[in-house]
C-alpha cells in the first residue's frame, strides 16, 4: 500500500511499468493504491489477435468510426463507470497526467456519434500496457482491441500487456506467461524505438481485417 501522505507522480508510475509492476486500488472510494506484479501475466500477441466470424462480419459492415486520443477522459471515465472498479480518484489523476505527457493513450469506437467502446493504456518503448476497456455497444471493446493491436503492430511494438487474462481476452488470443518470461519480454520491448504516433491510425476495418488474415 502507498502511504496516504505520499503523492504518486506520473514519472514514478512510468518507472514502475518499466520494472514490470502496475498500480491498482481496492475500489473507487479507497484512497490508497497498491502495486501488483502477478505471478502469471496476460499478454495479447500482436500477430495472433483472433477475429471471430461474427466480429469479422461486424467489421465488414463498417458502421462505426475509430479514433485515437480523441476522448481519453471519456474512455477513462467509462472504464471506471461500473459497480466494481479499481480506478479511484488518484489513479484517474495519474492517468490523465500521463495522457497529457503523451504516455497514456486511448482508442475509441464511435457508433451513431456516441462513444460505443474503447481501451486505454500506457506506451513505453515497444510495450503497451493495457489498463482497461469498456463496451456500450455490441462488440465495442472487441473492435477497440482489434484496431489497437493492428496499430501497435504497424508502429513497431512487440508487447501488449493485458495484466491478467479473462475468458473475454482469451477468446481474442490472449495467453498467460510466467512472471520471468514477461520480464524478459518487457526488457526487450523497452529497447525498441517504437512510437504509437509512428503511423497514422488506420480507420478502415477492411484493411485491418486483411492484415489480420495475413499475420494470423
């Protein structure tokens, strides 16, 4: 646990990510933050994202719009807007600060002009640390992850850290690796000169589908 009198800084948070740990809180009303370094770590292989037939049909329909960093605060707030959340006021403050520093990013899915899904996380070297995602429309979070993994791969990233693995993430291709393997992959990723702004975000679902077919 952190000392309530000690204020975390975005810079300290980046050092923690580089060391393989990340912050959480028990709930939105708990002012304290604790550090986590799971024994088993969830990762989403950038060249192994699984697009199901139903998700592919939705992407071919192309009835949504994709943006990056168009509404970071909206995505962060939507991820925290649930009965149980680890995003307290301190964590909200820290990630907004990281976003303003250009280290935290969001990918948004829009449907009929409204925020339908999204994901946010922290970029450091060639590693992207996925923090949370949400969905307000069918497949909103899946679409966000499909476009984000495609973008990270195009930008030279090698590691997409999902922290933990869930059945939802497993269905999309996420796997669990040991703590030691994760730290080895992290060290390699941090050495890469990758940048999330190296390439313009591809907003064409058809192009993302085509590249996914070629790499899977």
